[in-house]
């Protein structure tokens, strides 16, 4: 970084958030705010779904309308919320955490965000021309026959994939080449390790989905026959292409979440993270194993029976590095001096509910059990425990934890805790009954169900309402605290990672003087470890 | 300090084991099991549920204990203990779960092999998925039905395919399913073990009528099954009864409303009171001609607001002429 780029200090204006900016912090906030908007949209679709399902029969929506709600709920939540909100946190945090002044490719970074923005507009636009209605999985031939909204859906996801790949290249280049003095790989914060693992996965897997979507778009628009059975095409090909990306995508959605939890727990336990090396390597292990498991989504597809077994084994092995993380977190908390701030509550909530998602994943990996519960509400419950109980809880933990850094203000703890408890109860009330519905025989993606499933569906619908209500204290807290909350100190939590060693919010190029790292990022505890950062000026 | 950790974990582990045993032995979360492979799966499931309970109670217990025991006391602004890790412990909690998943994988594989062992000379039933109805063909008996009748204790081989999009043939009480994929026949062996009537559901999203793509499997004694075959071989002599039967057999019930035939599908227009209006719908076509054309060429006249490409267009090749006559007469009389 040359001196000339440091001279561009000007009074920050709110207007810069509404246009092209190459500052990773502005882009990070653009990501966070935009994706939260998509989260609310996806949530509104979920409320419509749960309202329809409150009673058996098709009361509010017909089958086509229901399929559109369900398809876009899934697509918005996965492609426009969880994946990009984590990219947004990564954008804001990675340069700060490694002691860099920006991302490696600031203009490409801005492009990643604006691709997401356009993709979101395209997906919402598809609602007005007959939205996609074949599920977020878009299985052929159903997705080939669907109305024109499906083409817009494919275009939108292709744009999002491109955004994701550009982001992954940017993160990897930044982390490899722009670490400040003393920031060895084995001193990287665990969130940064999780972004390495995620970016590797995004680079390997996303192009495969993009190719598949191009084939779907060609079949639909140009009349090619890649997936047409009558002309020798193969519908199973799409499932392979789709899941080759979309199972790793689950790790793209959970690894950064695990990274957030690994940041929050030591700070509020006042203890070093337990087993730093194993947690860092388990992220890489999950990432590498993650590309070998995709066909466990296809056990019922009539694939070669012998091929199912290796996929069962690889899927189950993922439980091992995942278990390592959970046990390491428990050991981190053990004998700590726990401070139950809102981010800590969400991080502990993450462990308790992600555990349920993880354990039920073993059931789904076991072929004989999967043949019963595949495509049932059991699967719906499992994936929501991973992605809502897991990813969304970690995102909330991260938003509260870094709120003082990002805004320079403190949020209201009481509202935060109220938000946590509403969300925690709502999550369990919504998704636990779904396990039972699936085991007893309720298929997923149905607008109507047999009367025997009424009670479990009503519980889930009440829970969903609670989840909708839970966003109110959060939004109020975020907006009002940003305007009138007490000023935050530079390091209100007493954390050791570099983003806390600069002002809140950080100056335009992050650090007045680049820090020099002398220790581990989690050197908490008695006797006190070496300070993680050399005093200002020591690096000269 | 270390001693307390060992003590707490040991106590929790014993509690977890007891909970796991009680859950595996007493909790049933599955529907009534009606097939031999389902019985094997149920045993595997209950063992898994027990193991899952042990892990769940242990981890949540440790979490709850930590939250209660290690909360910061008021006024204590000190740090926790500076423990960075413990190699022995980390190896231990990598190795034990690894061992556990190996055991689960081996047990799952054995259950799978036993459950899918090929039966000797099974009775073949072809399962055909269509938007939005199931068709069951009995090639050995030369008949077709919209309900699945099976003799109890007889091995059955389903040969499953689809004529349009992907469906999935799921009998929850058999604890298994298999996708119906166009252009491919998937085999799937089941030996029904309990007499009863059980639902058949479609588990793969197949379009607007997905939720209504249901049928039933009637597992009955071999004698009752033979009697059903006899009945099916000849249509009832009463034309209304015959028409009602054909209405179900050709899957019309999946998409249309017609109380007389027990049909409540919502994808296509209601056929209630059809006889009275069929003759006036299209100028120049009397009721019978209109109904005949609407069955054989579904796109000829689309009732406003309904989907154009959803009704199968292959009835001309599937319905023999005398059965078509019976069906048209039946519909004209509604």
C-alpha cells in the first residue's frame, strides 16, 4: 500500500453505501444489509408456506402457487442469504483480521457484490413472469417444462455462482499474499481458516453447477436435448452436476459459521480456543471430504447399488472432523469464566442445535434409513437444524459480536437476549416436529397432507410465527442502536484478533499503522499469554 | 480440576448410556412396519436412535453443565485457565467417533445387503408414475390397476419407471422408496409382512399435483388376492360400476374432482355435474363427442385457468375402444 492511497481521507457519507465502492468495509456492509433484506423476503415466503400448511387441504394456494413459494423460499434463503451473508462477513473481516488494508482485488470485490445485487433483482423479477416452480434443486425434466420464470431463475443462479467464484479467488489471494508481518498461517484467526476452506470448496464446486445451469438454460431456450430422455439425454446427469456443487454448498454455508463460533467462544469464556490446530485442519478436512459425498442425495435414484456404499462411508466420515470441532468448543468453554452476552448465547445455541443437525445427518447417510426418510420432512428438519439452528445462529452471533466494530456503537443487550430466546424457542418448535412428520410418512414439498399430520404441522407453523416475530427486536436494536446507541470502545470485548486493535469503526484503510503480530489470536487466560500484537511502532 | 472433569464426564456418560438404552428399547418413531426389509431397517433405526441419544445427552449435558457451573461470578473480571489443548484428549475424541461411524457403516451395509437380497422368483409389478397418478401393471396376470394389491408373504419385485417427470414411489409402511425416472427402470424388492391398507405417496416433487399423487397398497391374504385378480379380469356388468372403476384405473382421480368416484384432485377442472354441461361447451359437439375428444386430445379444449400441458396425451393408445365407451358413458351420466 503506497502513501498516495492513504491520502483519500474524506468525511464518510452514508451515500457511499448506495453506490460503487471498492472499500471492503463498505462492500461488507452492502452485503450484510442487502442479504438481510433477502432473508426477510425468504422468511415472508416461509410464513406463507406455513400458513398454507396450518391445515390439511389447499386453502390459500393451489399446487402451482405453492411450488413457486417453496422453490423461491429455498433459492432465496440459500443463494441470496446464507451464502452471501457469510461472504459479506468475510469481506468485512478478512482484511482486518490478517492486517491488510483491503482485499487483493478491490474492484473485483465490488463486482462480486453488484453481481449478487443484479442476481437478486433477476430472481425477484422472475416472480412476475411465472416464478420457478421445480424446487431449488430444479430436477429435470420438471425444470425444463416449467414456465419462463425458470430461465430467469437459472440466469440468477449463474450470476450468483460467478459472484461466489470471484469472491473465492479474492479471499484466497488476499489471505495468501496480504498477511501483515508476523501473521503466520498458524496464527490466522479460525474464521480466516474457515474462509480458506470455504473458498477452496467454492472454487472447485461452483463451476460444475454453473455448467449444469447453462445446460438447463440451453435445453429450455435453444432446444438442445442434454436432459431429454426421448432424445437420449439423461435426467440423472443433472442430479450429479447439481449435487456436486450443492452438497459442498452446505459446507460453504456452515464452515464460516463454525469460524464465527470459534471466534466468539474464547473471547467470552476468557480462555484460549482448545486445540487451535485441530480446528483449523478440521475445516480443511471437511472441505476436502465435502467434495466426495454428493451422491448420498441420490440413494433412491436407482443408481448402481454398489456405488452407494462408498458415498455412505465418505458422508459418515465427515462426522469425525465435525465432532472434533464440537468437542474442542466444549473444552474451550470448560472452566472458562463465561460471559453470557448476546453473541455468546447465539454461539452456544449454535452448538446445541447444530448438534441435532449433525446427528440426524448420520441417519440420512445410512442407506437403509435414507431409503425411508429421503425426500420426507425428516430431511427438511435436518437441513433446517443445520442451516437455521447452525448457520443463521452463527450469523446472528457474528452480527452482534462485530456490531460495535462495524458501527462504532453498542447494541442493546436486553433486546439481544430477547431476540435470542425467541429465536431459540421458535427454531425448536418449528423444526423438531418435522422429524416426526417425516418418519411417519409425510413427503416434503407438498401443499397438502394426510389429516394424521395436522398436529405436527400446526406446531411448526406456530414456531415459524415466533421466528418471524423474533426478527422485530433484532431489526429495532440494529437500527436504533446505530443511530443512538452508546459509543463503542475500540475493543469492548477485550479480544485479541487484529480487527479489535484498530478504531471502531476502522479508518478508511483499516490501520493507521499496520500491526505486527507476535502471538496467537486467542491468548486468553491466567497466566496471561504474550500480547498478540506488538505495541504500535514496534514493527518499524 | 482434572479429577472433577473426569467425574462429571463419567457421570454424564452413564446417564447418556441409560437414556440411549431406554430410547432404543422403548421409543418408536416409525409407522407400523409392513415389510420384511422394513423390519430390518426398524432395528437399525432403533440402534441408531439409541447411539444418537447417547451423543446428544452427553454433548448437551456437558454444555448445560458448563453454562451453569462456569458462568462468571459477579465481580470476577479475571481470566479462565490458559489451557491451549491436550493432544491425548484430541486424539481420543477423533478416534472414538471414527470407530463409532465405522460400526454404524458396517451395520448399515449389512442391513442393506440383507434387505436387498434378491428374492427367488418374485411376483413382478410394474409401477408407472404419471402426473399425478400411479399405475400398477401385473404382467403375469395381464391386468392394470390404480390400487396396489399384494399377497402377504410373497416376494414382489417392483419395476419402477415414469412416463413424464421424476416421481418417487414411497410406501412409508414398507420403510423404503425408489424414484420413478423416465427412460430408466429401477428394481426394488419387497416382501409384505402385514395385512392391511397402507398409503402410497409420491416423494419427489413432480408438479402442481404432487401432494395429491397418492394411492393405496392393499396387502391381503393370497386367497383374497386371487379373488381380486378374478374380479379385475372382467369389468363389472353394471356400466356405472365399470365406468367408475375405469375412472380410477386410468388415473383420472389424481387430478379431477368427482365425488362419485372418490376423486378430489385439484390440478384439472372438476367433473362434478359434467353430463349436464358437456353438450354445450363446444358448439357443434354433443356431450359424448366432446368428452371423447377431451380424453383423447386433451389440448383440443382447455377449460380457462387450467394448465395446458398437464393431462397425459396418450390415452388413445392406452384405452381400448370398449373401455373408452364405458368411460364416456359414465362421465356423461354424472
